């Protein structure tokens, strides 16, 4: 199975999603971590899931977590990449910046200098997730696309999504897994609606 675009599926917490995505040719699977959770149990679950899949890069997904916590997870060497919120400073994170994905969720401090400042701050990273491209102008999106490999969250209008990817040379899509009702019973609609449309 091959896909026309690069795809990351985040928030994966069950084997059903992981195996389905792997079989569909997804490029990256993300697993959410939080310093307030019982992470020993979560890590054990992630290790078990990863043991059943291959050919997919794994991503440890953090938000505005404590840097010490992030580094403690990095030491486990479980993930190929880590994902961080755009507000975090990456200078103290103990990983090659090329293995860092930055996610722009919302811009509560948005101003005309945001994009230029962002590009300077994160000049060494490769991947950027823009969850809402409508926050930015065409000029700003072109600037982003010249500096990063960009993934976007799809909207309900797939033609519009594909036009955006082609217009700005974006890399692909950022999708999300969902909870499993019980073992073996899984609704893949949140992922398959997009994957079915981008099969080669």
C-alpha cells in the first residue's frame, strides 16, 4: 500500500490503530506523553504496540511539558522523533534538532513578525505541523514551506486540502488516532476518510 502524501497519525494509543496505519503505508505514528500521567504504564503500552509494527517512524508527542521530563523520555531511546509545541525552547532538549517536529496549535501571541521569528528560532528542525493554515497569509505559508517539511490537519473539504498541499508544496497530512471501544472493536473513520482518498 502506498500513499500520495506523507502522513503522520498522532495520539495513537492502541494496537488496532497502529497496525491499520502501518498496513496503509503511514509514515509516522505519534504517541502522546504527559508528565502528569502514569507514564510507566503508558511507556509499557507503547513498547508493546511498537513491537507489533515495522516500517513506521515513531514520535513521542509532548506539549508544554517540563524539559527534564522530555529528556527523561528521550533517554529511553524509544522514539525516532519527538513533537513539541511551538512555545518551547529546544536548546535544552537532548536530541538532534532534525529529529524534532514542531506543532503550531494556535497563535495567541500572533503578530506580523511571528513567522520570521519562528523560522529563526527553529531553523534546525525539519518537520512542522500547522494545525490551522487559515491563521496565516499566503506569503507566510510560502515562507514556512521554503524552510520546513509541512504537515497540515485536513478539513472536511478534501479538494481544498489537496489544493493547499499542491499550491504551497506541503509534505502531507497530520491525522489523529482514536480510542478503541474494546479490544478488536475499532472505528477507523477518523483516519480512513483521508487515507482512502490519497492512495496511489
